[in-house]
C-alpha cells in the first residue's frame, strides 16, 4: 500500500486520541484489506476501501458532541464532513478518491445500498467482523448475519472461520 495510508492511520489515531476507537478502525482496515484482496479489487479500489475502513467511524466523537449519540446516521453525517480534510492532509488529493471515500464513510451504516456497491459491502462486512468480535453484536447472531448479509466469498470464509460456523 502507499505512504498516504500510513499517514492516514496516524491522523486517525491522533484525531481519536482513544485506543479503543483506533484499534477498532485498524481491525476493520485489516479485514477490509483481506476481503478486498480476496475479491480481486483493483489497486485504486483497494486504496479507496482502505481509506474508508480507516476512517469509517471518524464521525463518532463529533456525533456524540453534537447529537449526544453515536447512532449510525449521526456518525455517517459527521464523518463525511471530516473525511475530505483528513484525506488531503494524508496526501490523497484526487477528487474522485475523496468523493468515493466520503460517500462510503457517509453510508457505512446504510445496508440497503450495499447490494449495488461492492466497496460498501466489503466495508460493512469488515465492520461486522470487528463488531461481533468486540462484543458489539451478540456472537450468537454471527450465522444469521453471514447468511442474510454477507455476500463476498472471502467475507463468508472469514466470518465462518472466526465464529466456527459450519
């Protein structure tokens, strides 16, 4: 991956100033990388997906501050406002990349859109894997989530292996 990703990770960690949120983002990034590679994404799509995974929850602190809640719709809205500046700071200045990452961060809780967008689907699968492992979703739901939401072969392989689903 390219140097801007390293800078984006550092920027994300500094912005959060919180180990739990930073580690959540790093785990989502790692799963998104694995799924994206497994699904044969192009280099450009991998750059977009990686950036979105790193920043997917970046709106949480501002959502809590402004709305008193980290509810999905609030973090999507507030996160999308922060993404362009963070990407530019990291050296990712291509307009199409900025627009695409901003859209992904601004919709990463909108499951109805994932059917028509492979990058959003992968981002959401990566986030589900982390949320299940961190206890943010009941582990008992892993099979149902796999069977009803996961669409990528790699994502299905990961969730099945992690949660011992047959």
